[in-house]
DNA sequence: TATGGTGTATTATATGTCATAGTACACTAA
DNA sequence: TTAGTGTACTATGACATATAATACACCATA
C-alpha cells in the first residue's frame, strides 16, 4: 500500500500530481520525518505509471529538500526546511496569493469569505499534526 | 498604448500571462465595464507575439464572461459575473487555496503571516476601486 | 561472494501543447 | 467599396510529457 492518498487524473502532468500529493501528505503529518517512501519501481507499479515519471517527482522533491536519499537504500522524509530556504521560496507564495486574490475578486467574493476559506483549509491540512 | 500593464516573460504560456493581466486589470478597476480592448492585431503587434496567441487569451476571457464581443466592432469589458456563474467557479478557488495552504505550511509560515499576506494583496488589488 | 533491491542516467519514441506563419471568411463602420 | 473588427483553418517547429528499454553504482542480506 502507498502511505499517502493520491488519485491521478488527466489534465496536469502526473509528476506534478505525485509531487504535490507527497508534499501535502508531509505537510499534513500523514508522512513524518524519517518515514520511508516506497521505491520508485513500487510506486510506478502501484500508480500504473512509468518509473521515469515517478523519478521525476522524487528528484524534484529532493531538490526542494523535502526528501532525503540514501544511496542503495531508498528515500525518506527529510526534516522541515530551515528559515533561510523558506525565505527564498516565499516569493512564490506571494505570486500564488495574488492569483488567488484576483480570482476571488473576479468572483465578487468578500474578503471575509476568502478568510473563512483560508481558515477552513488551514485547519483541515493542519488537523493531523 | 495598451490600457493595462503587462510584461511577458518566458516560463509560462503567453496566452495565460495575457489573460491573467487583463483579468487583473479588470478586477483592480484599471479596466472598467464598457472599456474597449485594443484589437487582436494591435495587441499582437504591441506585445510582439502572434495574433493567434492573443486570440486564444481573448476567447478564454470571453468564455469566462469577462469580455464581450461585438462582431465587426471589437471586444470590451463585460459586466461583473452573476452569482450563479461565480458559484460554479468557486471550486477552482478552493483548489488554489489548498495549494497555497500546503505551500505555506511547507515553508513553516504561521497562519497569521498568511492572513497578513492576504490582507496586503487584497488591499493592493482593491485599492483602485 | 552472489543476489536482489535501492536511486540514477541514458537513449529513443510517441503524444500533446505552445507559438508561430499564412490564409481566408463574415461582420461592421466610414 | 474599403479598411478594420473577431474568428477559423492548416501547417510547422520547439518544447514538455509520458512511455519504453537498458545500464550503472550503491547497499543489505543470504
């Protein structure tokens, strides 16, 4: 069994969906520091996709510092990122936030409605910690 | 001159960037209901991209109900969407919100920091209304 | 030591998206 | 009629994506 939930759907690249599913599982506490991830070949078999596609997602998460590789052993969940890295990445968050605000205002939503949605998702994602 | 601000950069599709720039200009009040948009050919020339690429962005915004087309005349900014359409689109907003929350928690940001960022962007985008 | 399981790299192929180029058509204002 | 609208269509090249099939270095275990 795969230690996180994922349901691959066409529309966006499989490697993106896989990387996001793992990241979400880590952030929500479903996967914890030190936990082992199934091997590239096992994941590929379970998800019925190509091993290369899995490897692409893994290498991306490794580059982000979310996964740690032990050559010949496998890969496991790394520690939470240091503040230094986080600061550099926060720029991306602001881009996402602007996109979200633009979309919300296009839908004539109030700021309160958006804040409520933020709280809902925040609690849901953080609930398992 | 183009009645909205845009700076095309490689990395994401031009038609996406153009559609977003127009949407942002509408939402922020830079473009108002009834305002005329430059023609497909003019936009293509100014932005130094292909008319087909511009047309792709326009047709997407038209499908979203943000632009109105008068055949033979040109296209202009439409009225704000009705609640009915908005409700159907709100699902997408929740997907974006979840992605944002996941990213924020991956960066070890606090909920207060994210709420602060939301307020900042909200005021900036809404400032011109 | 030999075997099998790790991650990783490489090459090749097929498919789809994106941007471009060129052409053509229906429509409308002047 | 003429020129300017949006729109549709085909074709091409560049690029990303997913797949397939190997091959290699590494490590644990029998």
